[in-house]
C-alpha cells in the first residue's frame, strides 16, 4: 500500500525500493519532487508561502510507515 499526496500526482518521481523499505516491511514508497510541489503551490500563493505550506503541511505530515518520500534535487551548491 502506497500513500499519495492528493492533487500532486504530476509531481511523482517514482518509487523507492530497497533495504530501507524492506526494513520497514514495505515493498515500495512513492517519491515526490519537492520543487515540483512547491512550484505547483506557488501558482496560488507566494513562493515563500508555498515553501512554508509544503514544509509544515506536506513534508511534516507523518502518516506512518506508508508516508511518501520527498526529494530535493541535488545542487552542487548544497555541498
């Protein structure tokens, strides 16, 4: 069973599978693009509001072992 974030199917990157999900006794978890979600939210609010909404209401929403994962795309400046 994979949980989805309602209204953001177009932000799904794929599924996560491997040792970490096996340890959770889950086969796969949905993986979303954080930036795509924020871009979509920013269509109806400011960028700052979108980032805050994402952080507290989506990224921070723990729904148990089925909770989706969120990827922040790699940028060399992050190192």
